[in-house]
C-alpha cells in the first residue's frame, strides 16, 4: 500500500511525471517561438552587414523611420496614409 501510494502521488510518482510532461510540452512550444524570434533577428542583422547593405536601402529605411528627407526630395503629403512602421 505504501509503495503504491508513493508510486502514484510521490515526488517522483506518476502524477509528478505527467505534470513534468505537460511542462515540457509548454516549454518546447515556447522554445520554438523564441527560436523563430532569433531567426528573424539574425536575418535583420544579416541585412545590416556592410557586405550586404546597399546605401540606397539604408537611406530609404532611415528616412522612413526618422521622417527625414533629402533637400532634393519631393514630398507629397497624403493625410489618409499611415506610417509604414505603425502596426495596427
């Protein structure tokens, strides 16, 4: 009786094992999400490397993010247009 109870309810029993299995599933899902985030960040970093970075792409991105324009640019204001960096 004693061993049966501990085999089911004990610290290393079946119920504890099932809880650990559930926690492992949750943590694996979270790990996959984080690995996806790391993959996206690495892709962004790769785009910023000097050997793969075009100056025109950098200038376009900086202008969009910082709302700067070059003195030779023509700006057309459209009040219905949202900033591309804004997320709904």
